[in-house]
C-alpha cells in the first residue's frame, strides 16, 4: 500500500520531555480511493510503538493494528533510511504541459 502512495498527508511532532514522537497521517482507503482515514501513532525514541489509533473499523482503540497504521510505520521507516517521504502527489504539484511550446 505504501509503495502505491496511499499516504495523503503526514505530520510529525516530537516531545523531547517524554522522548516520544507523534505521527498523524491521512491514509487513503484501498477499496474506495476517495475515502481517507486519519491515523495516529505514538512512538518512543527507541522505536517502540506506544499507542496507535485509526478511524477504520479494525483500528478502534489505543492498540490498533491495521494496514493504515502499517502504512504510517512503513513510511516513517522508509524516510529514516532514504530521507524521502512516500506521500502521494496532487495534480497541482505537477508541472503544466499545456503551456509549453511545441
């Protein structure tokens, strides 16, 4: 799912006092593309997941284990290795070609 860029948006907040990092992402549904789920993951600095939550039916509660949480975790790990976010690009981020000379 992450390689197909299902991650639409992502924020990262570091809490230095408690040594945790909060990730909040917006992940597109695999079956119905316009549907998105908001996912929250709390990770300690030793990369241990403390809490995870998703809006989907599987991700209810403070210890969610669903594919939307997995997308967030995979994208964070991919960023740590390659410093590239796997976030889906929008139509307006691409260069317009209709005004290019022929």
